């Protein structure tokens, strides 16, 4: 994924003699900030001089916008005139992060607080972070603001491709296109699922054969049978994936949802494999950027996943909240579609993951047949989340958790209690089952490895929506 570009403006004193006296101090702090951010894997663009006038503030803001900055960090090392922040913020890309040092002989905190109060009066969303940029905790706070800001900004101008519309009567999977444009800057473009069928027929056989042989070689198991999962069915699933990639490129889509049920699952083939490898960070042709594809055309699910992707760069897990197993204190998070094979081993190395992945005959509920992408998700810390609506108002639910594993025999036994063919994550939540079921907003859940609660809280602040942490 393209690196986030951070714009930096260092503010100065409006009195010429003090600006000149403290110029080197300002630039030293700016250099330390820039180096730390670049060391964390970000691109930076800095206005070259500390800002000392309204005219320079205007130039600095325009400079960052023209340079493609996605978030603006205002840097305060000394006392500076707060009006400069106000003027620069008219042009610099939002959201804004105000960062200052804590040295008592240098009034950066005073400058930051004065500037922050100014932005509050102007109604501009911003964050305050303070401390030594070399301190890992301080840097983590700063990066959480930057990642959240860039994720929200990257939604603007996205096109969501909606293949097939509402699935199985789920109101929670459908959102108003006009609301998405107003709130997130996203356009919703509807398509027929028949487009996938037609495009599949145009895929060259040599490309399909190459993919099938690769899967047969690298997967833990490809369990063909003589009825609903033959080599021909797998090839049709491969065609579906390659067709979707072609349609995505042709139509300029940024993320998609696929209805699947009742049409493709009855009369064509399941989309499990296509959705898995779209969301993955690789396929048989090598590495690729994860592409969010939500099963059952779940729009708010896809939106949640797209923000997760923009924040973390990781493939995003999609699952049903399937079952709570009291004997183990774990939830079964499992769904037939949109389960990236990445979660089998948590690696961007395809071979490492696929050693844990079996392609098993799909359940009889889907008469068109095909292979289900089966694995047990690797253990690790996980952050789950979901954007949902009460009426026309969005709200956010975040669910910190841990994925756990048991012995292979025990996982197989537990999996047989649900749908044995489907991928399964055993999740231990940090909230009681009763509270989770009383407050979680729908049947689908989404997550990535790691602790991303603060990033989501920052996203909620930028979007001006309430957030609930179930922990």
C-alpha cells in the first residue's frame, strides 16, 4: 500500500528577533520529528522554514496541499503566534495533529495550547500530542492520530462496487448511497452479478490452469469429490477471481461487495476463493495490495474493512458471530466468504499460510458448489470493529480480543459443531458474553491482528460519531 504522506509545519514567534534567535532550536526539533516519522515508515514533506507571519502560514498550508500531504502535523518547540496555525489550517490538509516538546525552558506547550484553543474556536477537528518524539509511547500516540487521519482521508473519492445488492434480507448490510457520499466522500456504483459470470468466460485457460496447479501444489489439501467440488468447479472459482480483478481495474473500483447468495451460489459457483484472494496480500502471480471484498454485499462491513486496511495495511478478516462455546469461553467467528488465507498463519508468505489451508467441498446449502477456504486462524492479539447506524447516524463499536488455538484434534471437534468446511477463528473477548450480545450491533464482525483501539477512537473523533469499546 502507498505510504502515508505527512505534512509538517513548524511554528515560530512573530517577532523577527525572537524568530531569528530560536530558528535553530525550531529546526532541530523539526528534524528530530521528521527523522522519527520517516523511520516509522512514513513519507514526510516539511515546509522548509519555521512560520513567522500570516503570509508564510498561507504559503506553508498551500505547500503541503500541493505536495500531497494526507495529514498535517503542526510542530511547536517555542512560543509562537497562534494566528499562524489558524491561517495555515485554512489551506493545509486536515485533520491536524498539534505536537509539542516538554522542555521547561522552551515554551512549546504554551504555543500548542494557544493554537489548540484557537482551532477549537474555529471548529476544526485536531489532536494534541506532547513529549519527546524519541519516547516510544509518545511516538505511538502521534502515529495513532496520523494513521486514523490518513485512513479517513483515503476514503474520499473511493468508489464502492456493489455486485448484486442486498443479500438474504439483511438491512444491516445496506447503506444509503447519498449518506455515504455526504459522510465519507464515497460513491456507490451498482453492478449485476451476471457481469462476473460473463467476465469469467473471457479468462484465458492457461491462466486458470496455472492457478489451479499452484493451489493443488501449495494448499494443505484440495479435497475434490465427484459432485460439487471437481477440478472444473475450482477452475470456475479461479475464473471468478480473475474476472473480478479485471472488472475492478476496468471500472476503477476501490473496494467491493458481492451478494453471492441465491444467484451465484445457486447457479454458478461460490465466491469464497475469489473473496479470499482479493483480501489477501498475494495470489499465484505474487504479492499484491489487499483489496477489500465483503461477502453478502455488506456495505458497512466493507466500509469498516476499508478503514482497517487504510490504517494498518493488513488484510482484514470478515466473519459471522456464529456461536459462543461456554465450555472454552470462546466465540466462533466463522463465515464461508471473505476469509483471507493470511489469517491461517498471519504471514504475507503465501506458502506459509497455504500449508494450513484446505479447500473443502462447499456445504449443500450452496448447490452451485465449489471449494470452501478452510483453516483455523492463527493465535494472536486482535482488534475487531464495526461501523453501524441508528437511523441515519453512524456509531462505532470496537472489540479488543485474542484469537486462540487448541490442539488440532480439539479444533476439528469444535469446528464440527458449526460448519466444518468453513474457516474459523476462536476468539476470547475481554467483555462478558451477555454484554457483547446486548451491545454488538449486527451479525458480521471484522478485525486485524494487533492493538488498534486508539486509532479507532481517533477515527470516531474525526468523523464525529460515538464510539463504544467493549472491553
